[in-house]
C-alpha cells in the first residue's frame, strides 16, 4: 500500500466513523429515544453531520485524490476503485455547503417526529409543513450541481450511480403494461382463501418464529440484533454490527415474518462485505437497487416459495395449531402469495408491489418539478391509487403517510425498490443455473450454499463496482424487467391456473 493511499484511508476512516455515529443516533431515535429528545437529537445530528462534511471535503483529502488520480492506478484493483469512488464522493460533497448539511439534519429530525405523530393520528396536515421543507431542501440540493437532463437525476444518482430518470422511466414503461395484464388475469380467476392469515396470533410467538427463520438463513446474531420500530429498516454501524428492526401488526400478524426475512437480506449483504473495506467508501452495498435485490430475494424468491414452507410450515402449524387447523401447506403457500390490491406497499403482493413504487416515483418527480403541491398530495395519492390499483385509501395513514422515507429526507430513493425486484429475478435465474438442486436445499432448510453464492458474487465487492456493472458482471445483462416478468408469470400462472 502506498503512503498516500494509507493517508487517504486514515482521513476517510474518520469520516466513516462519524457517519456511523450518525447511524447510531438515528437508530436510537427510531427504536428507543423518548419523544422529548427530538430537539436535542436534531442538534446532535447536525453537529456530527457538519464535522463529517468538513472532514470529507478538506483540502488534504482533495490533494491526496488529485495526486492518486495522476498515478494511474489500475481501476480493477481495490485501491483504484477506492480512489474512483472517493473522488466521486468528494466531488459531490464539495458542492454541498456544510451549513446546508446541518440545516437538513435539523429539518429531517423534526420531520420524522411530525410524521410519527401524523401517521398515528392519520392527519397529513401535521406532516404537511415539514414535507414542504424536505422538498424545498431537495430542490436546494439539486441547485448545487450542474444541470442534468432531468432535475431528479441528481437525487437518483445518490442512490443508484449511473442511472438516469429516463432509464428508470423506460424500464417501468416496459414493465407496467405486463404487470397490469397479469393483475387483470388474476382478478378474473378464482381467488385464493387467506382468512386464516388474519386471525389473532400471539405477538411474541410470531416474533420468535421470525428470528428462528433468519437464524437458519445465516443472519449472524453475534453481529446483529432485531428491535421494534414504527417502520422496519436495516442499519449498519460496521461489518460486525448490522441491525434490523421490525413491527407487529395485529390485523396482519404474519407480516412480521416477511419483514424479518426482508431486513435480514439487507443485513446479510452488509455482514458479507469485505472486512478490508471497513472505514472506506467501498464498504456497504453498491446501490439501493442491488441492496433491495437481496432483501426481496430472501423475502420472496425464498420466503414465499413452496419448498421453503414445505420445510417451515409443520413448525408454524405446531406453534399456531388453532389458527392453522385444517390448512395444508399448499393452501398456506397460495394464501401468502394472494394477489389483491392493497393500501400498504410493504405488505403488497409481488404482482402489485411495483405499482406502488411507480406511483410514488411519479409523486416525487412531480414534487421536484413543482407540478404537485405538497398540500395536494393526499388527493393526488388517492386518485393514483384508484387509477393504478382500483382502490382508495380510507385515511392518510394507509395512504400518503404510510412510508417513513420522505420524513428522513430520502428523495430519489423510491424507484430502487422496484429496480431491486428486477435485479433479484435476474440473479435468481443465474443462481438456479449454478445451484441445480436449490429447491431441494431450501426444502431441507439449508441456505448456506445460497448465502455463500451471494457472498462470492455480490456481497464481497461492496462499492467496488457500480450497480449496472455488477449486474452485468454476474448475470450477463444490465438491469431489465425480462426475468422478473418470467418469474411473475410462472409463479402466478401456477397459483391461479392462468
């Protein structure tokens, strides 16, 4: 390792430490902080964010990057990738004033608390002024960068490097009619029964069962934990401390199982990162779409498959004998894959899920363009739900307030949920070619070969490759919807006899 690389890593390591401190504070805010701590927490996050920003944009870091770029490092090496990614991050960070970073941290903290209250009371007016501020800050952030083909490109690039708004819209325009056609076919077929999923289930037993599942997956509890939060999420403090949160919904109790699978997929990606990348910009997943591909794969390709429940259903039935009395494994499999328009994205079935994401993306683009006024969002949301899924939310909590992301300042993020579905299907086709007996392994409750494949092909690379390059490297093609359409058509064709 050259002396300048070592110096760069030392400086960037301090920045990474501060970012992880922010993550700890934000995790605590979601999990255990009393409501009265909000104002002080906002100031704490603002201070840490400002210091991290100052360190990340220091002249010393800039000089080292300039010198290292002149050395012509091999881009395929870890050091070459480090300089490339760090230089990109530096260019972005130096465009954003430290005062803005601090201002945004305070605004987001207040927005989160307002969202929690608004969702609890199902009253958008509580969140309205805070969301206006979030949108205003997003527009101000965009102004720090050179004009792009679309203003939303600047936001999207933070989460999905190399992707453009036009790219995502083209992918969605290709996917949308195929999903609409599938949904129409399902709606004209005999519906499956799922009443037994909505009976009363003991919360602790469901929670314990969720942990038993993800333990078998390979989630390392010596480097992780599961806590309760208003919205399930995963956060990383280091490769050896990556945590998940979950929730229990009385009217949809088994959703806890699938949330645990989903968030553990994110966490196992982080746990599988290259330890050598710790405290550098190469640590963590390469993009949110690739990250989401891991969570959706474990939740859906694995966790909603028939082989999976052929293994786990006897234990679930033993745990909940009265709720599942007379229910066969095939009936249970069909029920957990029931296609039905629903209000809540995170609980949506695979056939309708992407429609929620497409709706949300249109909302974000509309706000950034100034086409949609924040005060009108509940009405716009409900109209689009009716147009896309044929249902209208009965209240704000089940409509425009359902997700935490806007309150966290995460604009530009949402399309990655659907893109992650597409990547998961592309990877799944490749995995099944490489692991010929995968279904049989899942049927036996064995997931080590699958996890090792993901570790070797995806996890270990961290940020070394950009998302499109990584997907191309592993599957032979860039992100597209073809594999996902095949997956949905085959799965629901069998369940509904299409």
